[in-house]
């Protein structure tokens, strides 16, 4: 472990839309932010192809390219973007301590957490093969590409129910694969699903393999886990909606979280339970989970950090 300790006014953890937007605002406020990217530089958007719902890109943009734009904009105002992952934190005293790559310790007056969340996947090799080419974990992001087509969605929680009804408005047919004989989703959501004529719920059924032509999804082989009977569904899109996992493991000794691990912020702000530590983006939002809402909350976090620092110096 290096003995050198670097001090920063504003340390940002995470390089998705929330982290980079926080960096743009913090840099323009002269907080001289340092941003650690994490292992997946650019976050979840680097795993998508076209992004058509982010305002300002009238012709759409590829996810990785958009994140490069965010990064360039943050750097233009002086953000130091560093590749590295924060391996531990110590929020017991001020300034806050942050260890990077298990080697380098920094102290920070303010820490903005924008470490995001990961979609859970089924773990099928074919799911990986067609990810971004017919396989998606976000109906709101990618449903549009399957307008008038047939799709399948896996999951039985509120997210799956909501996404299935969203897809049903765009697609000719939505097969909903539910692994048990009942939903986990709330009654109201289930009611909505069951009353949508072009959603066909298939109970006790799991996806075995996503079928394609090497380029695009063409179907899915499913198995009934009661009868072991296999069958194939012809679909162009395959959506996975089995939950998300926020990247909060390193904060569990310090920050308040809900039962799934999402950080809890004070309503209407990005403040966590520790003074000077702010959270923005998907790491504290299990509900909207959009690039634009993450970016918006990144802006809020930088403003909250700036005001916190200003109050300290009053
Ligand atoms: P949940 O954990 O609630 O549900 C996950 C679903 O995925 C479950 O039905 C589960 O099945 C299923 N699942 C998990 N693994 C597999 C697998 N390998 N194969 C097949 N199915 C699988 O996650 P959600 O994202 O739906 O919701 C997260 C939280 O956010 C919840 O508290 C929810 O209420 C909330 N939410 C609320 C909304 C609203 O109020 N409008 C909208 C979206 C989310 P099983 O049931 O068999 O375990």
C-alpha cells in the first residue's frame, strides 16, 4: 500500500451518466474533481448499441460513443478522469478516506457515489452472444426496435410486469415467461398484464437457449419445469427483467441501504446518511433507471456537494 495520501475537494466514483454529469458540474464550479471510472468505464451504456431516448441526439447515438462524449465534456472543464476502482472506503471521520485499487489512499472533502447497478442475467451463453442484438435488459431503452414484432420477456416481478405492458404497446405479441405458477409482482401490475390481450403469460417455464442466425435473435427454446416439455417460440427480441443489483458492496458498513442494497438518499436530495457523501444515478434509483434521470441526479449531487463545501467555508 502506497503511503502517499492525495487530498481532493470532490471525489467522484463511477463513470456512467451520473458520474460524468456530476463531474461536469463540479469542474465548472471549480471543485477540481477527480473521477475514478471503475472497471467498466462508461457504465451500463457501454453495453448497449443505439441510444435513441437521450435528448440532444436527434439521430440517436451508440451507447459507448455517448459515454465518450460525456467523458470529453467532463475533461474539458478540468475533471481528472482516472481508470481505477475504489476497493474500500472509510467514512468514519472527515476527510473521508477512499482506497483505489487496494493501493492508493485519497482523502476527500466530498464523495459523490455514482457506481450504478447491474442488470441480472440468466447466465445463458446465447444471452451473452446476442446481447445488444436482440437481447436486452431494458424495455424502455430497446423496445422501440421491435415495433410490430414478437418478443419474449423473462421475469415475474413489478419490473417485468411493467416492461411487458410497455412492450405490448409497441409489439405485436409479448410472451411472458414466468418460472413459477404465480407472479411476484403486485396485484395491480398483474391485473394489468392479464388484461393486456397481446401478452401471453407462460407459467412454470424457463428459457433454455436464445436462438438466432448468428446476427439476430430469431427465437427462444423454453422448457416447462413441471412436465420437462421443451418448445420453441418465434421471437425477434428477448428481454430479461429479473432484477438489478446496485454496486454498493464497499459501502455496506457506512451507508444506509434498502434490502436490495440501493443507497438511501434524503428525499429531494442526493445526501446520504454521512455528511459530505452524496449518491446519484442508478445506485440510489431502482425505479426510473434511465440515462437521463441518472444524469439529472448527477447534476444534483454536484450542486449538493458544492453547497455543502460552501457552507463549511462560511
Ligand atoms: P424482483 O426481485 O421483485 O423480481 C424478480 C423476478 O425475476 C421474480 O419474479 C423472480 O422470480 C424472477 N427471476 C429471478 N431470477 C430468475 C431466473 N433465473 N429465471 C426466471 N425468473 C427469474 O425484481 P424487480 O426488478 O421486478 O423489482 C425490484 C423492486 O422494485 C421491487 O421491490 C419492485 O416492487 C420495485 N418496482 C416497483 C415498480 C412499481 O411500483 N411500478 C416498478 C418496478 C420495480 P420468482 O418470483 O420466482 O423469484
